[in-house]
């Protein structure tokens, strides 16, 4: 059963990587929860001030230009603090 001892650490590594990736894909939701002070589910420019990287990209992310970032706009922007 030598194969098992080789596969197990590999499987563990794959699972760990998968968990890390699923965590980072939740970062956008966390970003809204972290910055959404008035809890309307969107990030306004005032709320984005707390996150300079987000503020810098605000105009690009705000596709409809209404001054609010929705979950959908953040998802489309692929904005991810972890990658910076
Ligand atoms: Ca808000
Ligand atoms: Ca918008």
C-alpha cells in the first residue's frame, strides 16, 4: 500500500489549495460587509474611502456610474484585495 502514503499528502495539498481559493473568492462579499457602514448592500464613495485601493478603482468598478458599488459590479470588476 505504498501508493496511499504518496497520494495522501498530495490530496491534502490539493484540498488545502482548494479551500484557500474558495476563501479568496469570498473576499468580495467580505469587502462589502466590511465597508458597508449603512448596510444598504452597496458601497458608496464615502464608504470606499476606508479602502484606498478600492477608491482608486471606484470609477472603473461603478459600471452604471450611480456612485454606488453593488456586489455584481464588484464581481465583474474582479477587484480582489488579496491580489494586491
Ligand atoms: Ca452602503
Ligand atoms: Ca453602480
